[in-house]
């Protein structure tokens, strides 16, 4: 590009290099983070809207970086996905979450659910089913208390394969939720074919639900669609009382959001469990 001055070109080049270097550094740090035990799982409560009691937690990863402190998943999950590191990281999250769930089960919380996010790369890994089986067996958790959250993008390439993997794990008792519902493509046709148990309404719908009647109709329509298909519905990103009230009236089953609690480290999650 001749029209750019020499300096501009050099500057442009440097900033690309900087970004690339940063990425390479994060990548190598990410590689070591598992061995160095730098990941943590936080737990965000999921509430039953009819009883106002806690029914489970969503497990959400955090990276406790030695210099940078706690890094949210938004800053490293896509890189982990790109490099394939999400496969061992995801296995670690599942192990940690199941180990914790087992401890809570042993404390008497036998119906408590823990939901774990599964990325596309992880789901498509040829050892995925066996990995989940092994973790369930080794930790001794009740598989029907384990939920796996997947997104529609998982089904994009090969629907038959996706269905077969879900069915294999469901035979063991494992439960599936379709995450971020409404944000992907052809939601309706996928939803009909995917053998999932639950549907999570994306936060973006909750953000606008108090604004207009048409936004309210959309959420109500998603809830009744789910119920027609025999799915339970959970709303995420619930921040205001009025949103919770609206969902309760609309007969949404569960809700998750800052209104009830932020994601908590395991000790605080346990305190929450004892209180609510
Ligand atoms: P997600 O699965 O949609 O998770 C919900 C995100 O919304 C979480 O962000 C949660 O902290 C946040 N959230 C919950 N309630 C509220 C609310 O009321 N208001 C607002 N503003 N935010 C709320 P987080 O923990 O930063 O995770 C971001 C994303 O990173 C997750 O989105 C998920 O896609 C991914 N992720 C997190 N943990 C894992 C993991 O272990 N494996 C994989 N593959 N992805 C993960
Ligand atoms: Ca999720
Ligand atoms: Ca979500
Ligand atoms: Ca989301």
C-alpha cells in the first residue's frame, strides 16, 4: 500500500507484531497454567423461580494469573479454542466441577445440579464421550446432576454426529442444556432436532425485556416454545427484580444472574447453598 507514508506502514507493522507477540506469550502461559494450577472454577447459583430456592450452579472458569491477577474467560477462551488447549483445560474444569459436586452430594445436597460449559472443539474431540464417562466414574457423581451446556454452533457442521454424541451421554444419565439460545442461526430447526433437556435464554433477551411489550412477547414465545418441546427453561443475565418477577409470571422454570448472585469461589458458593 504505497499511499500510506513510510512511517504509517512501520507503525502499522509494529502494532501487528505487538499483538502477535502478546498472543504467543499468552499461549505459552496458557500452556503452563494447567500444570501450575492457575485455573479456578467459580460457581454461579441457578434459582428455581417458583420456590425461590437454589437448584444448582453454573461452573465458570477463571485464570488466576501470577502477575495479572484474575482473568475472566472472555480474555482467553477463544485463544484456548484456537490452539486446542481448550481440550485439556475443559477436562480440568469438568474434573474440578465434578469433584466439587461430589463433595456437596456427600454433604446431603443430593439434588444439586452443576452445569459445565463445553466448547465446540472439546465436543468434537474423539475422546469426548470416554472422557466424560471417566470423570463421572472417578469422581462418583450422580450423572443426572451433571449438566453440559452446549451452543448451537456445535451442531452447525454435522448434525447427525452431534445428536449421536448427546444420545450416548444421555444414556448414562448426563443432562444437556442449549446455551445462549436465540443468538445463533436457524434456532428453531436446530432446537427441534437436538436432543437437549433444557434451554437457556440468552442474556440479550433479558436486557430488553422490560423495555417493550414486543420484547416481552419474544421471551414469552421462547418459553412456550420450549414447553411445547418438553424442555425446561432457564433465563440468564437476570439483574433486576422486575425481570425476575416477569419471568416468574411467564412460568420460566429457572433463573441465573446478578440479582441472585455473581459467580462465587467454591467456599462462598457453599455458604450460599447453606443460606438459600
Ligand atoms: P456463558 O456460558 O454465557 O456464561 C454466562 C456469563 O454471564 C458468565 O460470564 C457470567 O458471569 C455472566 N453473567 C451471569 N449473570 C450475569 C448478570 O446478571 N449480568 C451480567 N452482566 N453478566 C452475568 P463469564 O464467567 O465471564 O464467562 C463468559 C463466557 O466464557 C461464558 O459465557 C462461556 O461462554 C465462557 N466460559 C466460561 N467458563 C467456561 C469453561 O469452563 N469452558 C468453556 N468452554 N467456556 C467457558
Ligand atoms: Ca453457559
Ligand atoms: Ca450463556
Ligand atoms: Ca452468553
